[in-house]
């Protein structure tokens, strides 16, 4: 039976990427060696990093003189403190918007390095919407947002105009749509949603915002060191970067970010339409803030939950159970999820309606 992978992360990757990555584990570039055993200083691996970074610049239309692309380890969670450590002195104030678990964790970590103002929050309403129309004080050292909230299923559809440096965690929707990069001074994303396997974190940082704080920063946590060493200050996560390169090639061949946005919008629209139509289910967030990546919904009655998940398993739809902290259901429909997987899940929703509606 074909499996349709709706897990939130580590998440689905294109099948062609998996096939090529598997080949590289046994023999990379016809060298007779696995990519897992090659020196990161070898020309073959350096070329992987160079091409991957070049594709980032191309897909995001980024200026190489203005921005640096970094491939770091530690996951996006390490960026919760690394951003603050590099940008915030103890007397400085940064502004955060609380839209879910990951933004609240970022707030907690940033408080270790400076003063934090929570400009807006949807916590009291169960993180069911994206706060809007809040003031962004000009005294802030930077503004931090989480672009897509994997657990709760909300996503920024428009970006605020910020007069202060703008930082965003884009782990869950990076490369799913075009972004106005010039609005941002630093973005970061764990690879394991739309880019590659767990183990590497992409950071894109505007060079001129660095080197403006007084604290001492350990070398491994200083962006400027990683820029100077071209992401090879220490042995980097070579294989995850290689798989990310394969995904970036796939993205380009499929038409780039405009094509991804059109495809993702179509997939999400037909799935949300069925959830809204079907009397046994309901969406969990305000329609205007619904994520195109993580479709979160509940059953109208608790007794429908197990039969629905059983039907999902029978149809090959895996990973539909919601995050343990909120329950319900979540269908993560990242770039590599094809439309046929969405249609199979829709059939499951309809089948439950036929049985219990």
C-alpha cells in the first residue's frame, strides 16, 4: 500500500531526492566512497555547500553582498538563543509576538540575554489566530516573529512593516512561497520540514546587523565566525546539507517558489473546503490565518477520533494525529506532498461522514 506522509517533521521529502540521497550513501559522485565518509574539506563536499548556498540566493533572490547563508547544527531551537546572543545586549529591548509553542520558547531563551517585550499574543485564545495591528516601538533592537506555527496551524499571510531589524523563525514554511527577503534582517529554519532531514539549520543573515553588541560570544555561537569560515568552522552536518541541496534542485526544477505557492494553495484550499463542508469536523483557527503547511482540525465529537484515525491508517495516511499538546488532527502538507495524497485524505473524511453523518 502506498503511504501518504502527513507528519509535521521530520517530514516528507520528494521521492527523487530520497533515491539520489540513498545512492550517495553507498557511492557519492562515482568516487567509490560514501558521502558519509568524505572529508568536509574535500572539493566534492565543498562544492555541495557552494551549490546549496548559491541556490538559496537564487530562489530567494538574495544579494550575496548583503546577506550570508549559513548551514549550522543545533536545530532551530538553538537559534532561539543564538539570535538574541548575537543581537542583544543586556540593556537592550527586543520585541516578540507570541503565536504558539515555538515563539514562547524563543521568548524564554531570549530573556537570558536582554529585555523582552511581548508586543502581542494569541495565547489566551488558544493560539487560534495571528495577532494584528500592534505597535512596533522604534526603540526595539529587533522584532521577532514565527512565520508558521506547526502545532496550532496558523501562518502569517502578510508581514508587518518594521522600522527595526526583523528576525523570523521560518522553520515550517521556508521555501513554500516567495518571501520579501529585503524586509528581513535574519531568518532561520530547521531543515526537517520543507528542505531536508533533521540535523542542519539554515540561517540567512544580513551582514550589517552583526558585530554591534558588547558581550563576548563563544566562537561556535557567533555568526561572524561561521560567515568567515563559510559554515565550516567545525565539521558541519554534511549529509543533511547534501539532501537539502537535492531538494533545492528539485524546487528549482519544479518552477521555484511561485510554483510551490500555487501548488500549496491549491492543496490547502481543497482540504480546508472539505473540512468546512463536512459536518463531522471543524477547523481550529481563524480562516484568514490558516496555515498552508499544517492543516489543523478537530472532530465534532470525541468518539469520532479513533474511527477516523483507523480509516486514515487503512488508506495509508500516516501522521494525521495532532500534536500531543493539543490533540485533534493535523495534516502537514509540505512541498513534497502531492495532490493525490490530499485527495486520499479527503476521501477518508468523506468515508467517516458516510458512516456517522
